[in-house]
């Protein structure tokens, strides 16, 4: 689904002088206010370089590869669980955080079985999102 790794023209920034490159994060959410809240919070936390998308088509058209995918499973056209499954098969090391307003046990289990590393209930708690993201990215030695 993703093409070459997205990198800006300049050298990527390092994480707080550690010599480790900044992770690239993709946020996929169709709701404008949710997408803005997530991207603003992630940018303020300086956890990585954030790119926001409102549809699978936008994400695919970006031809980019990311270190983490934060996905709203409640997408209107595309099955969010199918995206999780496809991304997990494509990139086993990818950190995937899935969220949904449907927070029953069956939804949580379905997201985890589809390849999500963590399930977040909407409205999303920023500290929980950041903790899950840092834990997942730690596998890639970003922190």
C-alpha cells in the first residue's frame, strides 16, 4: 500500500539529541475534528513527524511509508479492520493504534486480531494514545 519511505528534502530531525531519527506517523481519520485533535496533540507532544489523511485513497496516494499508523476504524467507505490486516501483513514492525466509538469487547478483540497493537476508545485520551505510541515505537528504538 505504501511506496517509498516519505522523507523531507532536508535530513530528518533527531529525537532530542539521541542520534535516533524521528518516527513518521500517519493519522487516518475521516472526521475533520478528530483528525485535527489527533494531529495537533501529536505535534505538540513532539513524538514524531505527523501526516494526516482523511481517506485510504489519500494515504495510498501519498506513496509514503510510516513507522506508526493511528487509524479510526469508523471509516465511512473502507473497512478499518481490513486496513489493519493489510498493513500488518505488509509491515509486521509497523505500530498500529486503532480507535473506535464502538468500544465493546468484540470490537476490541476484532481490532487486535486484525493486527492493531492497541485499541483506543473514542473520545481518545491523549496520554493513553502517547503511551501506546511510545511503547510501539520503542520496538523500533525511537525512544
